[in-house]
């Protein structure tokens, strides 16, 4: 989770990613941020996020994103 927070902070260092839970809904993360995140997650965690998992619920918080990474890593 710590590395994920680092990746998120590289995108927006002015956001408290540990407490924010509406990153997509509030427009904090835009489509380019999502593409960057998907690429960084693949590179850092060796986890490919399939298109059907790229939905706001999975990107609205660091916790939801971490849960997705763990789920895909176990698959």
C-alpha cells in the first residue's frame, strides 16, 4: 500500500490519498491519471488491470485500488 500511495502522490501531491474516498467522483483523478495509474501498477506490482475493472468504484480511493491490486494479484 505504501508504494501505491507514493505513485498516487506523484500524480497529485496535494491530496490526502489515505482519507479521500471520491477520487474519481470529485474529479481529483481524470482519465489521464487513470491511464498513468494502470501503467504504473502494471510496472510496479506486475498486475494487469483488465478494461472491465477500470470503473470509478475501483479508483475512488487508495484502499479500493489496493483491494483491486490484491484481488488481481491472487488471480
